[in-house]
């Protein structure tokens, strides 16, 4: 391996909100806040994009499992951690927002998500995986956007109509609809629903099967399966983020903007 390629020991402990473990080439990426369920924050928003870039640049990763700590995948948000009063503030969020999803999709090995509980904040992240497993306690909701007066433009507007269908996706985003695990399975957002205690075991079983395939088969299958969604994100992500920012700056008060919502 080239000396300039990413090495696991270089980024394993780099991130405050992400625990990384690897065994037999299977990288388990667990999002968390202080070892408990992830509370979405400006730091988490920034870290995930950079972490996905590190993971994607490390060719020793054969398969990635994405999961969360505790009872929730991500159900809460530290809104006060975001500074979003001006166009200059939003510029950083737009930069991180593009990196977040684009770097996830640029991981060139199969990704399995094990959604361990409610995903109310950025639920588009786990459903972008190649295989989505959900605990029977999981649910999916786009909580912080349209129902709080914010445009769901940071990828949700692209991902959900693509994943569950155009009409269902629009309803999901416009009404704050909650999809429980069984409904998400019916809608095609989830491949399997399992008791939470069996979730990671099943993810690892699938990962071992995938990891046993030839390296180019694994990598090029991922490229083939993600080509369309990457094109859709390329077409819509920057515009969505821009109109989200524009509407938020117009809608929110001059002082303390985005203190109550992202």
C-alpha cells in the first residue's frame, strides 16, 4: 500500500462523535455522544463528512457497518451548537453538508446500516446504505425541517423521494410523518426488521459474506449500485442547501437564529 493512503490507526481515534472498530476488514462505525445515543450537533455534522472521507480512502476496509450507540440512532439535536445567522455562517454548513453525503457515497465498498432505534435527525444517512437493517424499535422521521419552518434541502429532498417513491417521499417531508420499522420495510426503505439484540449479529453475518468476495467485485459493485443516487445528489444537493439557507435567513429573527431548530 502506498504510504500516502489512509491507514486505520491514523484516523481510528480522530473523531469525538464516532467510534471506529475493525475486524477482518469489516469496519464498524458507531455514532455517539459521550458513549450514548448521538445528539446531532455542529461538530457531528462536520465530523461525519471527514470520517467518511477517511474510511473511503482506506483500501483495507472491505465492508462498512454504520450504527448508533444506545437506544436511538439519532433522535435529538443540539440546535444551539449551530451558528447560522448569516450567509457566511451558512457557507460552512453548506460545505459540510455537501461533504457529509457525497463522502458517504464515495466509500467504494458496500455499506450496511444497523439502525438501532429512532432516527429523527438526518435519517437519510442510514437509508443510503446498500443494506438497511432496522431494530423493531426504530422509526424514521425528518424532524427538524419543514415542520419547524425549514426547507428539507440538505439531501432529504433528494433521498426520500428516491428511496420510498416520489409521492410518499413528499408526504414524508411535508407532514413530519413517522415511519415505524415495519412501515419502512413495507415502503422499501429497510431490508429487514429484527429485535435490537440481533441487529449487529445479522449485520456482521452479511458483512462477512460480502467481505469474502473478490476485492474488485466488492468495490465495483458498490460503484454500480450507487451511480444513480450519486447523480441525483450531484444535481440537487447544492441547490437544496442554498434554498434552505436563503429561506432560513429570511424567516428567522436577526439575533439567535437557529437556536431552536437546525
